[in-house]
């Protein structure tokens, strides 16, 4: 099992948000969460978060030159 409560999600989307089935199934999980008000209180990325992302995912390796 996926652990996703599909009946509850479908009720929230179809009944609560009044989406059509086609609209519901075209949504990404992130879009559905946003529409349901989840994650809305998440803080924006700050400088330390950006620095951590840049360190984890650099544009180039340290052994590469600029040219």
C-alpha cells in the first residue's frame, strides 16, 4: 500500500474544493497541498538555506576551472 488516504484526498478535492475529477487528477501533490492550505506557513528560503543548497548541489565541481 502507498500509505496515501485517497478517499480523504478525493473528498477534500472533489467536495471541499469543488474540483472536477479531471481537475483533481491533473494536480500535482504540491498543488493539491497548496490548495488545501498545507505548507502555507512554510518560511521562505533564507541565506543559510541557500548556502546549504549550493554546497550540496554545486554548479561545478571544485576541481573544474572557470574556463
